[in-house]
């Protein structure tokens, strides 16, 4: 395969929108060190912004980039093109920075790709157009609407939002029966392209050489591409070896697994489409998506929920059973809200918190580990990833009125994540794509490449947590977020007392 030249234009993002140096979220941060750090995070968008050159549009055969008309935010490091699911957390940060126009342009780019390809591709290269990533376009659109409701923008694009949903609902669908014989329609990551990943051709080709038949090699390529579509590339989560998660990359078998997080995401996507149709006065479509959302909510309980362990698990199609291993993807339903009937939610949350304690995943100072499998894969222990921390933290926070312990656990996890991000930034002047939960401030490792600085989704998550908990957060233990001025005053007072000065109040 002949490699296509890469386009590396770095035109500044701010040719489209003036950057806001003092966004509102900074006012919610009390601790001065964290406030200053928040300013630096806000300034990073200028470094991560790109405008695709019109030469890509005029001579597409000479470039590997996909042309989009509006500026984009790239993750950073080796990633010099935009990526699909990364953009959800990037957009969280951009909206906090007041960059609504930039966000709208990014959404327009994604919608254009849905129109052209029938879905949003994995990323901004032509070799990504035959696979996608976790479908966060509808939640991205909801974030934008929550900040700046635009009825005309919604009306103009509702059909494309539905088209993106239907790609997953139809093209990635399989059927599963529950214990009572009821059939459920579920989705999985499945890329039916049986050759190596273009961006990792050499590695995939070498990995497959020991396999006996051409059919086995082609199936491994399908599995590797499906793993890339999941965003979790790679993890023991996708290893299937004698019905366990033990194995190597050759045991990657994504197409035999029904992921809990993907189906949770499609459930909330259906709920959001119902909300959008209701805002547009399209009541027949609203009822249609109410029904779809309810079916998916029931499926979350019947297929993925494990009553004994008190958590949701991925489902193994071949073994016809749940894969009872800890992965942070198990927690996705608390973010989506798709976890069964309203009346059972308090009990569900109680069991989930007990499960997390029993598994020992809350004991690490650097956040919650992606898994408990120390495999050397980047989506495993000891790595922690910003999007997974965000989903867990926000899910617990949204459950604060359901269970009394959820809000404080949410804050504790946010505090750990902010402290490890902050310390890493102080030591290395960089934000990273992943961190090591066992050492506060240490970047993560493993996988197919070195840890990358930047970093779009890490920045967005940190900004969201600073905005939400900024009145309580501190960069290290022993600091008080609420009283830096009081601490200074007490220090001065003690100094005066040591000199024999007496106040009228003593």
C-alpha cells in the first residue's frame, strides 16, 4: 500500500473566533493555584486549533486528510487530525471557554461527514472512513444546545442526527436473547474490512503472520479494526481466550462481545432525539424515539445488569453470558441514566458503590483504573483516562439525589483526578492523554505508542471539573480551597502574637 502524504497545516484557530482569555468558569475556582492553571488550560485551545487547507479540497487525491470547512481541535502530540469521540470532551472545554462559534463549526463538520459517509468516521483521514468511533455526536449537539439553543440549527440538522443514530441502530446491530427467551436488539463494534489498519499496517501484518490460514489473518484484521472503532485500542476487555480475558493481541475478538457502554450510549442518544423532536413539535417522531429509548433501557437491565455483583457487564455472544470483569466501561449507564426503572435506582446505586469498594478501585490516589488487568495494553491497569473519569464522576454527581453517598464519591474522584493532572502539569508543563493511577502526576504508558501530550479531552475534562467543584478543590492535600486569604490572615495573626502584640478581642 502506497502511503499518502500527510497535510500538516497549522493555521490558527482564532482566525474564526476570538479567544476568550477570561471565561466565566474561572470565576468559580477559589484556589489561586488552580485558577492560574485553569487560565493555562483555557489558553491551550490556541495551540490545538487547526484549519484544513483548501488545497485538500482542491486536490484531494494528494492528501490523506478529509477536508472540512470549519476549524477543528486536534488531540495533540502525534495526533494531527481530529478524532470523533475525543471531540465530546473537547467540546465540553470549548463551551466553558465561551467558544460557541468554534463548537458549532465542529458540529457542522461532523454533520457534513454523516451526509457524505452515512456516519462520522473514526477521524479526519480518508483511511478512517470505513470505521467509526463511539457515537457521541448527538450528546455533542446536546451540549451545544444546552449552552446556546438554536432552533433553526436543530431543525436543519435533525435528519442527519437521526441518520447517525440509525447507522449504529441498523448497521452494527445483533440480536440477543435474555434468560426468559425475549429477544433484544443490541449494538456492537464491528468493522467488516479484512485487511490491516492503514495507519498501523506493518504492526497488524506482522501480528498475523503466525496464523495458519488466510481466513484467520483476515478475521484478526477485522477484530483489530473493530477494536479501533471502540476507542479502546487495545485492552484485555477485547481478549477472548477459553471464555476468559487472558491472552494477547492475537486473542482480540471484539465482534463476539456486546459492549455495555455502546448500548448505554445509544440509549441516551434515543432519549436525546426524543427531546429534540419534542422541541421541534414533531410529536410522532418523539413517540417513536420514546419507544426505542424504553426498549434500550429494558435491555440494559435484562442483558447487561448483573444483580449478584451489582454492576453492568459486557456480554459474550458465544458464551451467552456476561463477562464479569471490572472495566470502567461498566459504569457508563450511571452517566447515560439508562439503568432501569425509576423505582429501583436507589438500590442500583447502592449496589454499584458497594461493588466499587469491593473491587478496590477507589483506593488509588491517581484516579480510578481503567481495569484491574496489568497487561501492558494502554486501556488497562494502571492507566486512567480522562473520558472514563468524567463519565464516572458526572454519573455519580447526577445520582446525588438518588443515593446519599454518590455526590461525595463524585467529588472525591474529581479531587484525585484534578490533583494528578495538576501535579503532572507542574512537573512537566504538559497535559497528557492518560495517567498512571498508582503515582500522582505520572503519565500513563503501554500500548502501541508513547504517551502523548496535548491533550484535548484531558483539558476539557479538567476544565469541567474545575467549573463544577472549583469552590472545594485544592491542588494538594492540606490546602483549603475556600480560605487562602483566611490562611494568610491567620499566619499574620500568629506572627503578631509571637511578638507580644495583643488584640482587643483577646
